[in-house]
């Protein structure tokens, strides 16, 4: 057990090992940030698509642009473009 402890202490003092672990940690943090960013982007796109689908349904029900805009938070111009 002492031999293992000595090896760990040597590794902790070895600049190459410290740098390697630091790079590994940085890569892990980068991947976590990118995953979260990707997840948030997908979620935002899904929410936006849902708003558009709801606006299309409201247009089919002949609801007025003002109401649709208030409910979906889409611009009237964007809703108008969905009529086509």
C-alpha cells in the first residue's frame, strides 16, 4: 500500500501528469458546455417550431393576427407569412 501511495505522490508532482490531467479536465468541461449548448439550442428550436404549428392551427380557425401574436409571441409579419 505504501508503494501505491508513493507512486500517487510522484504522479501528483510530475508536471507532465498534472498537465495531462488538466487537459483532460478542460476537454471534459468543454464537452459538457457544448452538450448543454446543443441541448438548449434544440430545445429553443423545438419551442419555436411549436409556436409556428400553433399559429398555423389558429389561422385555420380564422383567428385574428393580434390574438395569434399575443398567444404565440410571434410577430404579425411572421404569422402572415404562414398563410401561404
